[in-house]
C-alpha cells in the first residue's frame, strides 16, 4: 500500500482555476488518484465571508462548505489527469445535503471525498466534511469536467 500524495497550495493552484478569495482548499491528500482523497481548509477570522455571515457570530456559509468539497473532488480528478492543463469543473447537481454543526474561525475543515460513479466526463462524488472528527456537513454532487 502506498502513501497518500500530498499537494500544497502552490500545487493546488496548478490543479484548480480558483484563486483568492474563492480557493477553498489549502492542502490536498490524494489517496487514490482521480477517485478518493481529503482536502483541508484552515479557517481564520480573516476569511471575507465571516465579515457578513454573521457579525458577532461568524459561521462559514454551508454553500461554501459544499464548494470546498467540490473543489477537493475537482483537484483529485485534475491530479490524475495527464498534462498540465487545468480543467474546468462545473456543478451539475447537488443532492442529500446536510449541515450538522457550524464551522467557525479557528476550525480546520477536513473534506473527505470519494468518487461514486463516472461516465465519460461526468463524475458523481460523495463528500463529508469534519471539524475535530465531528461531521459538520455532507453532500453528493455531480460535476462535469471540461
């Protein structure tokens, strides 16, 4: 059994077209190229979304948690692709979304994603996000790789 391949922010920026403030993956661990891995997002009070969501009670928006999971999946697929072109990953659907606990400044969001199905350039992934080993959100999402 081989070790996970680790990608740091400079590598992730080669895998994804997203940039600040919308790049939501700080580190990536690929367990099975193109299929399974974990993305990590370190959250600080400096995140732009905390300024308005919500003053005096900062909470990471749920849609950004799902976006972070989708970016993790896109980076895992991109890491397995040949060549150095950054593919565009476009959402097609999001199902079974559940938000269980708020994500606050100082948290480290770990997003575990796994490919459920693939047909040509359409992929279905299941994602679960954790803070301190507690499930905070989950979803199944379908995306097209362009």
